[in-house]
């Protein structure tokens, strides 16, 4: 029986963001280790904190808050599954 490989949150998020925003530039990094020891973080906490830099034409004409809301809504299921924090640097081309 072939073993199943579980897709990482990083991979899932990249796919979701690329599909929704068609970015000209995307950098997503797992920075969870920088938050070790923070309240709520346990030794089993993995892929909980990310840093995103993305350039997409969908951000044109929007405020920073509107762009953040778009990304949060797009990644809503990941937040429900344990994503805790997402630092974002979003811009239009």
C-alpha cells in the first residue's frame, strides 16, 4: 500500500493564492519557529505563522485593509485549521 503524503500548509496556501490572485510575484515563508515559546504555541505547533509578500493586479485601487481582507477571506479555511498569523506586504504592479 502506497503511503499518502500530506500536503504542507505552505504548499496549500501557495496554490490557493496563485489561483485566486494570479500574482506577478509571490513569496510565502513559514516563520513559525520565530514564535516558539509564545502563548498558545506548543512543541506540536507547526505551520502557524507565515510572512507573505505578493504583487497582484487585483489589489489595484484598494486600500491596505481591503487587500488584507481579500487575503484573509481567501485563506479562511486555513485559519480554521490552525493558521494563527499572517504578516502581509501586498501591492499592485
